[in-house]
């Protein structure tokens, strides 16, 4: 089970390892509850166990000379005569010892020929995948592909005959308050069924995956449910259980599932190419969505749109003539209502395809044609307008603007700079010695005015960023690795 940061220092978003099965109420007999759905769906839900060989430290060396590992002068200081430490080659090198690391999760069959959907963090970097069906049959699965940006993975098992499989539902038809069912293996308790409702749709900016459009539910989901299906009242899968929002690491009434329509799009690419190809145009969207106050500052009268904070040099948008401060109003004739949907749409466009953007710039509108390029690890810029690429969260660092109260507490004459609100353990920010409560005053010898300014300068850093930081012990410089 993995844990990720959430919105406050006291909450974490915890990636799950679980399974979920649907259940259907028996007509005319409410005592049966969702048993009909359970009987229908449970045969297609699978238990997944994974193995990975992990090295136990470094290789073991054995020497003839007991003093071989010690410095000659050090030995002499403790009374040993010189000459004891005549180095000799080791007699043999013992192979590095390994131990088997085990993990578990859930998945569900989507085809009679054995294709299974699950989460990437369940079957990602592992050596062996074992799948067990509810009827006791066990198989070694093959990983077809996995996409870490959506947490969707595809594996396959082989056998003669047909496997049971789930019907695919339509998440767009879900209503808030509608019943949903999850069946899985929380904490190793097999075939556990939980019931709840749809709490919200279209959840994003959670920091769980790069491309987020989660279904939120209060159906109890715990570690062990990752990769399992979230089902509607008809026993159709409408999502893949992926994460929980928790203070304790366990169930607290907020779970998240990847919509099945998004998962099936990823599945099709994994099945065809073994990987996912995404489009990008090389822009950095403003961290804050368009609001009335921001619109007024640009002389913009609309209430929706995507504000470009910066443009990647020599990227598709730069080549097309987009600049910082442009507000994207429409794409191919459809309104750009928010950053999440805009970014997701760009990601789904095939490379080399041209798109038409209606842009507001300095009181006027103009149409700009951009040729979408393929997103790669070397693309730079913001993948399909991805705000996380320019975000400090990438380096395990959460920041906030300095308020008058913060300025007063730190005896600041002005409200310039940003305050560190959270640091992710083991992150580049943590390794640099940064801590919550510290103030970042400069980056690369440039004074910082606010969070947007900080992110813009961080994006421009090449491999390392020089930060001027103020903490309880005074002001100092620290280098943050940005590669």
C-alpha cells in the first residue's frame, strides 16, 4: 500500500490494494439486499498476488586476513603492529542474497479470453503475477501493459474455454447519491462486499495520478481493494477502485475510482501498442482556475477559460504563436471550461493532428492553429498542458502565498515569497533539508512574489534550483534538484 499527500498536513491519500464486486437487490424481497448483484459479479473478480525479488544489502566479501578491512594507521593506534594489514584478494564472493517481497490486490475480468483490468501500483514493477478466481482456479498472469499516469494496468491469463467477465457500464449516466457496490479483499479478507453511494463525480487535483477524473464514493474501500471494480446497481462495472482519502491509512468514507470509460481507452492502447501515446502542446496552465477577479484583471468578460501561465520554448504552442497571458476560450469550437477537461482532451488527441484554439489576448480574440505533438519523457513543458510539470509537488514540496498574518509572524516588511506548507518524506525537497514553515524568498537569485512566480521560475531551472530560504535559524541558501 502506498500513501500520497492530500490537502492538509494531517491527511494522506492512500493508494489501495483491494477488490470490489457488485451486488443486486432481489426483486420483491429487500431482505436479499444486493445478493443478486454479488452472485452475478463475483465470479469475474479476481485476487491478485505479486512477487518481487529484493536484494538484501550489498555483496558479502570474505577475507583471509582479519585486518583486511581496516586502515594500517588505525590498527597501529590500537596497538597492532604494522604488517597485519597486508591485503590479499578475497577467497570468494558470495552471491548477493535476495528475499521475496509479496503484495496483493484485486482485478476483474473484462473479456472471456482472460483480459483483466487492475491498478498499475498492484502489478507494476514485479517479477511474478498470480491470479486466483473465486472458484479456486489459479493462473500465472502476463502483464500486457501499465500506465502510471492513470493507474490503469492490463494483464492476461490463459486457459481453455471462457472466463466469466463483467459488463461495462456508463459512468456518465451516474447520478450523485446512486447506489454503488465494491467487492474485494481488504486486509486479506477475501470476497468482502461493501455498499455505498456516489458522493461526487469528476474529482481532480488530488495528486493521486497525472490524469484525474475520479468517481468519489463512500462504499467502504480499504487497502487490498486496489484494482477491483466499482459496480452500479445493475452489476455493471463503472470504475476501478484506486485510492482512499484518509487520516489513518484506513477507511474514512472517501474512496476514489477511475471511471471505466477512461480505463477502457487506456486498455485499448495498451492492448494495441503496449503503451499509451498522449498528445501535448507545451503550455503551462495557471495554477488557479479562471475566476471573476482574475478575468477582470485581464479585461476578460467570460467566466470560463484556460489561462496560459507560460509556454515551453520551441514547443508546439510556441511555434503556433501562443504566449503567456493568453486565455484559451475554445478548442475546435467547444468551450474550454476548465483545466482538467482541457488537459485530458489534449492528451487524447493523436500526434500530428491540428487543433484550432480561440484565444483572448489583450482585449481581442483570435484563432490559432496548433499541431499536437506526442508527449514523451523528453518533451519538456507541460504534457498536454499539465500543471504538475511546473508544480512544486513534483519535488515533494507544497507551498502557499504569504498572508499578512504570516508576514507579521516572521517580521517581514512585505508579503513577498512563499511559505512551505508540506514536505513529502524522501522527496528532493526533504533531501535538501527543507521543512514546513520555512519561507522561500528567492529562486536562482530572483526574488519571489507569489506561488505562481515561484512555479514559473522553478520550471525554468536546469537540473538544480538555488533557493534562498528563511527558517527559525535564519536565512540560508539551499540547492533543490530539479531533474
